C-alpha cells in the first residue's frame, strides 16, 4: 500500500507497512471510510508525522483515540481544528501551561504549531467511527503506533516523552529511559485531573529545561 506519510517516517517505518497486520488494517480502514462517518478525514490520518518529521521530533505526547465528534479530529492528539470548541482535556492542558509558564490562554485548540516545532502528537489509534469512542481499537493501529514509539526510542536520544494517564504510561515501557526524559502525570481529562496529579506537574517547563540542557531549542507552548 502507498502510505501517504512524510518521507523520513516512511523510510523509518517501511518494514511495518509490509507486514500482514498493516495490510489487514489498511483494508479495514478503507472499507470503514467507504461506508461510515470516520474521523479524522482520510487525508489527515498521518498528520502527526506530516507536521513533525523524524529528525525534528523532540517531544512525544501520547493520546489514545481521535475525537469522535464532527469537525474535531485533525490527526494530532488532543488537537482540534480552528473554530472548534476546546474539549475538556485540551482546556486543562492550556490551564496547566498558563499556570506553569504564565502564557495566555490561546484562542484556538489547533496544535499544528506544536507539531511544526517538533512535537509528535501521536494517538495510539489513528481513526475512529463518528460517535463511537474506541471503535477502531484492536484493529492494528496500536501495534503500528507501538512500532513508532520504539523507532523513536531506538534511533533518537534526548527526546521528551509526556505520558498522561495509565494507558499512555503502559505504552511507555517501550521507551529507553536512560537516554530520554519521561514525564508522567494523570490524564488531563476532568475526571482525572480534578482529583490531583495533573495541575502543578510542570511538564511543559520541565520539558523545555531538559531540551535547553541538551542544547536543543525549547518548545513555544
């Protein structure tokens, strides 16, 4: 299958695209787009990679599922399109950035600007049926995104991994903690964040301090 993904990632992940599970996943996803309302739009499935090249990747933020409401998902974890009301988790992310770095609350929840600075906004599952959270889980996407995380961990160092919530932290076992910074916190969703363990964690300032200490450009959050 000809995967429409940025060239540096296409080269690094080439072995995955040839595996039987990925062929089966491709067939499943194509059929879903033909018959159902699937998010994000097909051309945006690999946006996380298309906005953040392999060489530029300095931070990885793991999400679980794309948003399943109309017009929300744009292929970047936690991100929504311009003009779309911010989901509660994203709202809490910006609240923490405001507390941590003193930055003003943004008008848009579109995180393309983070991705273009080297933040890989990776969901574990890259597609979802409208209105049905988790509907494309266990179809092969998780195996693919595990391979992505392992690829970054194996071939890069001094990368910041932000693992929010149990699900992301379980995927984090793939990461080499000896040559990267792993930051863990509760998930920013209201159910989790309001019980402590999200606000005040300072992940965004810690990430920038680490990057600066390695001679890398900090992220303009």
